[in-house]
C-alpha cells in the first residue's frame, strides 16, 4: 500500500492524492511447482489482483476531500464513503467499488 501526493504539497496538505493498494498479483492460469518456489507456466493476461480491505486514516486539515475508486485506465468506478473528524480523514477500501487505485481529491 502506498499513498502519493499528486501536488507539490506534503500528504497532510495535499488536495490531490493517489492511494495504491495491491496484494498478490499474477497472470491468469499461471502455475507453480508444488512448493510454490518456481513458476512452471507464466499464464496469460488479464492479471489477477488480490483486493486489499483496510481502513485508511489521513491526518489533514482538508475537510472536503472525497475518494473515488478508479480503474487502471484512470476512469472513476465509484465514490467511496468517507468522513472527516478531529483532523482525520477516514474511509474504507476493498469492500465497495473494489480497486487497487483510489483517487483522493478536494471537492
């Protein structure tokens, strides 16, 4: 999991961020030896990605942020519910609108 600011501001002050959250990833039908130490067949696309479920908290003074799940091409697939309380912006990923990319922007 990694969060990157897409502005020149640090994360705490940023109004445009990208959260990347990915677990295991491998090609469809990739195969391995019994002990899973060597790949026998690389398989083929599309890549299968393990979705990460997590609660994300960002300390910030930005009260009007929103979170959008986006696909690998950058298109919005859904808006993630979020809340701001006591200087912390909080939301959950991986349940609704599953993705490995989440765009966090000011309204």
